[in-house]
């Protein structure tokens, strides 16, 4: 079992920055990769960024160049640094941990609101 707790969301003006955190606990040794997703009410959850155990990262085109995913292995924490925020980045942001054997775990989400 893996538990994930997101934090760091809030209200920010367009052009501002926020850093989200995803703290993992439990069987963290089994995690192969962690991704950030976001969801707006009434729309499908959208993949945002990804980092795997080897440190490889990937980003959705909509956030490339503005968002950075990183990790602190000692703290079992994944970060999403979000710069140059736009109103369309407003969503609930979730982290998702993926296991090699196929398991998948989600956090409870953290709200990000970007005002224009």
C-alpha cells in the first residue's frame, strides 16, 4: 500500500508561482514512477507531468517550459514547481504513484486557483 498526500495549492494571480508537494508513505520502495494530473469539474482528468525512478521526466505540452517536476528521495516527496501560471491552470491537482507490478495510488488532491 502507498499513501499520497498533496499540499501547496492555493489562490494565485496570473503570472505567479506555486509549488505543490506530494508526500509518499507506506511501500514507497515499490513505486516506479509518480505523475501529476489535474481535473476541472465536468472534464476528464488530465495528465500534467511525470518522473520515474531513474529521474526521467516528461510534461504535457500545455505546461512544458512553465512547470518542473522534481523529487527528494530522502523525504519521499515529489514536487511540482508551477511558474507563469495561467487561469486555465485552475484545477484540482492530484499525484499518482505507479508500481512496477501495476498498482496505482492517488492522493486526495489540492486545489489550485489562478485569477486573471
